[in-house]
């Protein structure tokens, strides 16, 4: 028997296990009242503006695209024809730490203008959470810390190398926001066929 | 006792269940040889160019950002300072159907130039798959079709309204690509602290 | 007297001379009837979609931003929340050659949908011009070819090195489109103060 | 004889006159020593990062694209695979007022990291100018104020409606930066044919 050829894929599987476990935990931990307030903020908004830095910004854009498919008047902060935010608008921020500098600044400006702020974050206690009208905490199980400190740290190191930097937050935020889209479809009576028609054909 | 007030969140939970189930199924179905070839194509490339339309494009950008954190020379097709593709480069396409028109055209051009093509898709049989050197099929369980045609269609309708349009493909592609990043970390001996240093501070 | 130190700036001045000369010539050559039809197409459009490749795309975005400041419903093709084009919409294409492949494809799709097409180009005879409802040719003086072929070619080479690739078209298109904005301000009774209010504050 | 039909184009021509006049004045006012220092900063930089808000950001991107065509290692701040700025890098900021909030913040961060800062602006006295190693002031003739204050203000109002908001700065910056490109072509011995080869074919 010859050994398997080529590069290993063991960590692909370990990482997939970690991610799916985390998402299941994030579902378990999802606060229903928070989700409700977040949905209501979206439904009550005159217009919706989405923002986030780095990969969180990409997650925000994926959410914004679906809101557009549902017919919401929605813009991405920083894109070319995004107009000025006004009173009555909702600004949706995606920030795992809740303290991304540029996003905190933008959030402050949005509040001064009189817009409402909705936050998707992993940190309930944070500058952005403090200034937001609706906070949706998306967070799964951190490695359960056992009695053995050394082992716990080692496990946590391994865990991080399977999902580096903000990976788990970004994936969880994307999945939870897509689940909100499913609810918004029902709440707005939208059908997939209508969403398809709004889907950009020039791209 | 008064009933809970506000909008329903039932579909948020149903959608999360569908998504997590799908991801678990996609993990089960992942073809190890395909993943290996995809990783090898990334490791052998002189430079990497990522492309995709709509939300698949956003997933591609999230992947490209992590490749940059790992120190790969990587570009997103269509961004400002992305140079011309040459022989020896790898173009990574993200396309659920494998037949997105603009991406097929770009793929053809890339091949003519002598670049290699790697595809993340849900369809093994497709124009893009036919012209690619490495194809990674990411796909979970479609609603298992039972004997009762009516019921199957009804279930499928419900299923789709919980994850409209390309949602399941986009989420699965994002998760699987993040799992590949975990493997690439190990293969390139990268640590999270190094990735953090490469993380953009101006944004 | 010591000579000036550091790098030369002679070509900065030669290039500025070439550009300003070209713009003056482009103003002289501007076809009034074309400009009128272009303005009318913009005013009659239900919604406006702007597209272009490379630097022409950036010029298009600069134009789209000003149309937004004027209150027009305007989108950039390829941005996140840009909806699908429909009958009654106007697609504005920027293409110096009038035959940029991706833009020709998008133009064809726009026409099939029943949208109108307006083109800013340097080439009156081109695939995009042939399919457009309004064509605005922006073009200044090419180096006037004299009797001496060798000299003419040499001059043209010098000329090109002062304004490489599409530089003259891109600058001329940007300037002419900004001049159309001035006319649209008057035609729509917009004031600069109103435009300032629409200017994005979050960016 | 029937009068000409359709919308007026008078302001198109008035605006073109204003713009070409302004550009000629900006050429006259260009400080040679400033241009030289700016070119030297570009040539000495390990890597170049370009940033600007709104239309100034688009002008920056047009400049970055040409630097890429010339073979410079150049990135646009905020794009997907833009790495972290380090000591030895040059950050190029485009800001008419020299005090755009987000750009001032980014400039401060860049300086703290040990990067150099080069500014294109219309205001010599400004927060960004104060922190920059190279400042290129691009500025043409404001309406020359005559003895009659009322008339001067009225003329200035008219003037502004022909080139609203930052139009004159943005166009002047774009033209001057393109003139720097012509000089950089000579300084780096680049030919247009080489630039064409670096031009993106996938877009």
C-alpha cells in the first residue's frame, strides 16, 4: 500500500469541524429578543446603510445585496452613489470587536445626524454596542476552559490556527444575517422569483 | 401571560438549521482529492487572481484577503491596481452554476493567456469546470426527493425560501475556502501573529 | 550659478501643455447636437446606470457621484446594491475605443432588456456607437500629420509618451461630463448647497 | 428658419471654458520644487499606497492604475488585498481641503507607523499639509476679485455653478498627476508598449 500522495487535508477537516460546531453553538446562543429588535429596526428604517471594515465589510455587502433583492432601499457606505445619511435612516455596522476605529467614528457621525444604529458584533460590551439602538450578538462556543491552564491555552492556540483572526465572527455574522433574510422574506411577503428579477444582470 | 410581542423569528431558526445542516453535509461530501489539487494549484501559482460575480465575488474577496494575510501574491480581478494575468499565474473563479457568463469569458481569456484556472462551484458538469485545472465542488444535501412528488416539490419550495438564490453555495464556498486557509497556514508555516501584522491598518 | 538639483520636471510641463491643448481642441470639436441628445437621454431616463472599464470606469463613477448629488436615481454597474436594469432605464457607457469587450457585452444585454444606451467615446464608428441611442464623441486634435511621414510618426511617438494609453480620452471625458453636470444643474434648478447636502458624510 | 430645438448647452460651453482656463492657470502656478519633491518621494518609496475620499479617491485610483502600468508596487487604501503600511512606504493622499476627516486620521496613522506622506491638495495651510513630507499644491485662478464687491460675489456664484463642489480641484489633480506620470515614464525608462502589457486584460 502506497501512502496518500500530495499535501495533507487534515486541517481542512478539522477547520470545517470547528466552524460547523461554532455555528451550531451560535444558533443555540442567539438571543431571540435581539434578533426581533434587529428585524424591527430594518423594517422601520427609511433607508438602510451598511458598513464594516475588512472581511466584516464584505459580509455587510453580502447582506446589503440580499436586502436590495428584497426591495429595501439599501446602500453600502463608501460606494460611489451612496447618498448622505439622514434622520430616519438606519446604519447597520458589522464589527466583531465592537471597537473598529473607523466604524466607531462613522457610528458616532451617524448618531449625531439623528440616524439609528444597528450593530452585529461578538462583544456585548463595546463602544459601538453602547451607541447602538439594536445590538445583535453573534457568538459561539469559545474553547471551554478546563482545569488545566496549560492544556486550555494549548487547545486555544490550536483552535485559533484552525480559524485565524476574525474568521469565526465573520462566518457567523454572514450566516445569521442570511437567516434574518429568510425571516424578512416572510415578513415582506417576497418570493424568490421576485428577488431573482431584482438581481443585477449587468455585472 | 401575554404572548411575546414583535415580529416572529421562527424562520431565522429554521434557516439557521437548514444552513448548518447543509454545511455539515458539504463537509461530508467534500472530495479530498479535489481539495488537495486545489491547495497544490494555490501553492504552485506564481501569482493568484480571484474572481466571481455578485455574492460569489464577495466570497472570493474574503478568500483573497486571507491569502494576502498569509503572504501570497494575490489580486482581485477588477480592482484598481490588479495587473495583467500571465502564464504561470492561477485564476481562481467562484461560480455556483459554473456558467456565469462574465466569469466564463474571463476564464476563457485567462486560459488563452496560458494561466491556470481553479474553480469553486456546485456543478461538476459546467463550462467553467470543463476549462479548469482544479475543480472544487462544494455542495451539501439537496432536499432528499421522496416517492411523493408533490411533497418533495413543496419541501423544496420551503427549503428555498429559507435560503434563497445562491445562499447555500455562497456560504458553503466561504466556509470551505476558510478551511483551506487553515491548511495553507500549516503548509506555509504561518502563525496568526504574522497574519495580523499583514492585516491592513489603513482602511 | 548652480544648476537646479533633483529630477527633471520638463515633461510635467510638456504633458500639461499637451493636455490643456487637447482639452481646448475637444471643446472646439464638441458637437452641440450630440451634447443635447445626451442631456435629454439623461433627463428622460427612469434610472441611470453608469459603466466603463479601467480608468474609463473611474471617470464614469465620478460622473455618477455628481448625478447623485443632483438627485438623479443613479447606479454604478458592478457595485453591491445596484439593481437589475429594466426597460426605461438609461445605461451610460464610457469607452474610448467604443469596442471594450466587456462593455460591448453589457451594452448588448442592456439593449435586449429594452434599456436605452448612451455612449461617451472617442470613436464615432464602433460597435458600441452602433447600438447606442445617444453618442457623445469627445476628441481633441491628434498630432496634425504633415507631409513628412517620418517626422509625423516621430512627433506622434513623443506625443503619446506625454499622455500614454487612454489618458487624453479619459481626461477629456471627465471634463466634458463635468461640463454636462453644470448644464444639468441649470436644467434641474439645483443649487450647490443642495448638492452639498446630498454629499456622503459617511465615507 | 426654426430656432434650435431641445435643451440648452450654453452652460456646457461656459463650464468647459472655466475648466480649461483653470487648468491653464494651474499649470502656470505649479511649483516646480514641489513637483520635484513629489516625484522623488514616489521614486524613493518602497511601496506606494494611494488614498482619498469621494471623487478625490477616484482621482487617486486613476493615478494608482498608471503607477501600476509603470511597474511601481502600488496599492489603493481600502481595497481587498492591500497589505499593511510599513516604515519605508509612501502614502499618497488626495484632499482638496487638506482636512478631510477620514484622510487626516489615516495620514496620522501612516505617520505613526513610520511611513512617509505625500499630499495633493489645493490648500497649503492644512492639517494634512502640516504632517506631509511632500506637498503638491494644485490650484488655479479663483475669480479675480475686482473693485466691486457685489459683482465679484455674483461672478463667484456663477463660477461655482459652472464647477460645483470640488470639481476644479479634482480635475486639476487628475491632470497634474497624469503629467507626473509622463515624467515618471521618462525617469524609469518606460515605454507605452510595456505599460500596455501590464494593463489588466481581465476586468
